[in-house]
């Protein structure tokens, strides 16, 4: 039986995980296999530290971690093994997970698990007034902290903004509407120029691995749009276009 692992978890098929609504704004939301694997990882992670027996040794697995393999993930999700490997490596390159591989299995850790998946403690008895006040203060502190984190995380990097502009049709059309509204120009003109802008900056390089905008040392969408439209007759002399709606 060498090479097999056994662990006991009476709650393995119970409970829930939290999914943030902003996941819908992620470019990967339209890539079904990536989304499928990500949700599978969330559902498979341990909520709390537990012990497993591996090769007759007791091993501790922390919350946000679990032991698996490409074969096991393929069996659970129906996604091909080679695709799974590419997806896991992508998640790792984006600092979303960490992998510890062996010849028999791998330990996957979701890096921000504790920030989004901490379970609330359920009181076993009615709290006293003092305890209730303390719990209320703690709850308010958590709410304030979560609100602050949401605000901080809502600010996209220049790279994320450009990716959403190029790959998310809804965001592309929002930019069109924004320019039409702020600049009082015909929609067909704004749409024409934005399509030309998109086609120019998304042109792949010779190897096909990167697009033109990715080869720039810096790339801020609003500044590039300002430069682009400053050369268009209908927009000459107008103020900077602020793209703050993505």
C-alpha cells in the first residue's frame, strides 16, 4: 500500500466556500476550464489544519491546503490532465497558488485563503451584555477592514485595466459610451477609433507571445487614449480622456 494516503474528515462534503462577486470581472471568467479548476481548488481546500497519514508518517495539512494530483483533479472535473497542468502553472505564475510537487502527489496552497474563507465562530450559548458588546465591536472592525480591503482591491493596475479593455466586450463598450458622453461626438466615430486603437495595440509580436502594448516599458490606457485621440481631427484640442469606468 506504499504511496497511498489516508485522511479522515467527517465534514469533507459539508459546509461552503465564499465567492466574491468581483470574480465576474476577471478576464478568466469567460475561460470555463480555468474557472472550473479554480472553483474545484476552493472546494477541495481544508478549512482548518488537519493531520493525514502518508507513507506511515503523520503529516499536518494547513487550512487553505490539500493534497491532490493531476489524475485526481481530472477525475473530479473532467478537464484533461495536460490542460490542468497548464492552468495550475498559470495560477502559480499569478501568485494565486503555491505547488509542492513530488513524484506521487502535490500539495496545493491557495495563498489568500485566510483573507476570504475564514469561518465565523458560532456561539454555543447566549452571550452576556459585555460579551455581546465586545462581539459587536469585533464585527464592526472586521466590516471596516473588509470594506477598506474591497476599496483597495477595486483599483486595478494598468495591466489589468488594459486586459479588461481588450478582452471584455462590456468594458470596451463602456469606454465607447464614456467618450461619446464626455466628448459629445457621434458614437460611430468613437467606436471606429477605439477599434483602430485596439487593433493597433493588440497586434502580436513576431513570436506571437506578446502584444504590442506589453512590449512598452509603461502603458496606461487613459494616457494612450489621450495621445491617440489628440491626433484625430474631431478630438483635437480637447481635454484629457479619463477612463475610470473599468
